[in-house]
């Protein structure tokens, strides 16, 4: 377990809370000190449901430890009486697990009507993803019962859970596609499932488990123990969804033939049947990808980072269906890194030796991801909430495609990631994210039509002025301001003439520019040794820089500053900017 300002995964008992809050008749009791009950507010804030979290904390205090008092049995009895669950899951937090207490004995002594399960969610061995998947797999193994298969084709959907990334919308999309095929849903778990539902899992003809993070281990166990075939692909994108539908039809036909319960083989209906109106194409992505707007994306580079499922799906969607270039990718799930690396073979750029290892990042340290993004300077980042924070500072567009997420990623509207509908949602999100700010580009080119416009704070990076750029004035200032500005400009010209004979020194002006901008690059080299100064921008160079399109301006600025520093230029003048442009092939 590692302490950090931000972490990509929650703690182990956060994963337990996700399963308990997903299921009906299941309640989690955390044996924890005051303060470790922070999990409850997270669910209350983010989960868009009318219910309170199905979690209770049995508080352990210092006085209890000193007096040998144990509150857990009484807490279990209170939960049993008030919530009346079918199952109570007990686990210790990261603090109380150090006490090495016998929670099994404590749970048995409570004498509750509900069945109790003590789950060893050791936070020093596992985090949220493994904890949640381990508990759900354990519940499946404990309650699934052998029984006759359903009379008609049916499937289980395993994986949707509380606080899952767009899981509720994904579930709606999956149900719609299954209804179009004429396939019934046997059980959805853990979201909305009860213990009785878990018993019925072996009755399905097949199991759908699209998320590697949750549900696939349970699906494989059902396949091994009861012969229920598992479809573990994630239908992210148009072509993957088509392949997913064909594979599902094959599995169900094979199961029907084996069970001798299918008189007529299932067939894939016309694709128009999967659209919202039942008449048009199910997705607009194939057409949209050929438009002039999206053709320009073939030159844009993207960096993708997140969990395993959405990282792989998004990389393939961006390159295969939108035609974007992949600058790099990575995941914070170390136990899934080998699978992600294998899935992305042929998608990542290779180095001189032909290896793609340098383009693939596996880390749980968000600062490492931020540094990789800064080095690559892609036109689009697809990541988590933490990448969005990093990209805001770097002025790079970012789209959240994986947890951890912000409250705005838990929306009331229908916004799936899976299926044909999800492909449209992803394409719209990429397009609006990557082109957001086009209005600013048009203003830079054609003027602001008399509107006040504030330049981003990251435009000028002179020492000491990063966060103090004044608000840009209207292109048509008031008459009294014009007179005052003219006087200031004349005064500045006189001062500059007085300094023409002085050595070249970088002096920051009040307007964020540099006094002495008339000094030639040759004079700067003579007075400044290479890499001994941080170059600053003259007003003329700043004006030229602002003519560069905003979506590449940051990269141009960084390259010119590096060029100037390497040659010892104290001031980036218009001459230096032109020189750098010619040297760098601009």
C-alpha cells in the first residue's frame, strides 16, 4: 500500500463497498477506526441513485483497544435488525488489519439472522480492482447452483457495478442489442443482483463479461464448472461490435445444439435493426470518419492511459476507426500490463531497434504519466481524471475514458461506451474535445469582433510571470485609453533608445515583454553563455507566436525556447524566432 496525494485505485475495502452497494440484500460492515469511513461519502457524492450506500462502519477507538472492548458483534446485530440483509460482508480496513483480530470468531458470536462472510481484503496485498473482482468471484463460487438451462436463449451479463465507468448506460446498450437478437437476459451481476440471482447463473446459455477489471474471473469459473461459455471481448467501436455480435450468435447456436433446445439457429438481423429508430445505420462513425473534419485527424497524435479494458478499446478505436496516430499508451493496472501490451502490438510507435517498450507506460504514479504527456505533447489525451488535471496545466485537450473519475463522469443521461451507441458517443467526445477552442483560433485569425478576450495564462512563460498575465484588452480600446497607451509607448521608445548602447541584458517589462528587444542575436551570444540563461520573449516575437494556430502553439513555443537556450540567446526576438523556425524545419 502506498500513500499519495492521488491514487488511481481506491483501497481494498473501497472495492468491497462497490460490490455491496451494487447488490440487493447485501450489506458491508467495515471494522475500522474513525476516519476510515471515508468510503461512504464517496458513494453518496458520485453514485446517482436515491439510496444510501449499503455500508456501515464498526468504529474501533483507542479506548476500546485499551479496555479490550469489541464493538463488531453489536454492529452486526444492529445492521441485521435495521437493514435486514441476506448477507453481511465483513472486512477490516488498512488500519485495523494490523491488529490481527479474529473477525471470524467475532462474526459468529453476533448470532445474526443474515449470513455473514468475512472477506480477507488485505490492503497491503490488493487494491480496489482486485478486491472487488475477488469478492464477486467468491460470491459466485459460493452461491451458484447447478440447474437446468433456460428454455430459450439467454445470457448472463457480469461486470456492471456501482461506480463503474458508464456501466449503467453500457448495460442499457447491451440489453438493447440482446433484445434485437431475440436473446433474454438471465442475470445481471453484481449490479442489481441478489443472492438468489447468483444461484441462477448456471442456467444461462452463455455469459457476457466485457470488463477485464470485474466479472471475467467469475465468467471463466462458470465455464469451467458448469460449461457456460464466456464471451469476454469488449465491443468498443463499430467493427469490434460487429465481431462481438457474430461471436455471440455462434456461441448461442453452439450451446443450443449442445443442449438440444434450439430448433432454428439464431441469425444476425439487418444492421438497421440495431439503430435507435430501427431504420437507419446503427452508427454514424463510418460515415463521419470520412468527412473533411475527421480526415484532418489523421495527422493528430493521441496518448491513451487508463485501466485495461478502456485503454485497449480506445487505442484501437482512435486508430482503426478515426485514423489518428497513437503516440503512446499505458495502464496503471500492473497485473493487466502483459495483456494490454499484447493487445496493442502493432498500434504503438517503435524505436530504432523496433521495440515499442518505450511507448508503453505501466505505472501507478500519476506524476510519471504527466511527464510522459509533457514530453510527447500530443494533440489529444485519453485518460483518467488525473490526466485531465495534468493536461489542463499543459494546455492539452483531454478526454476521460477510464476511472478514477469526477462527478461529471457519472451523468444521468444515456452515454454508453460499448456497442454502436457507444461508438457514436466516443466519436463525438473525441471531436468536441480535440477541437474545443476553435472559436479562439478563429478570433486569433480574424479578430474578436469587438469582444473582450482573455488569453490563456500559459501563453507567455517569462520567469516570474507564469500566472500573472493581465487581461487582454479589447481590440478597439476606449479613446482615453488609446491616448494613455500612446504616451506609454513613446516613453518606452525613449527608454529603449537610451539603452541601445548598454550590454544586452534581459529586463522584463511591465507588459510581460522584454526591454532592449532591438539587441541582435549575435550580441546576445556574446554576452550569454549557452544554457546560462532562461530565454524570455520580446513583444515582437510574442506577436508572431500568437499567429501560430493554438493547437500547436505550445509545442512551437517549447521548441523555440529550447533552441534559444542551447545557443545562449537571452531574448527571443523576431529574428531568433525566424532563425529557429528555419533551423527546426518549420
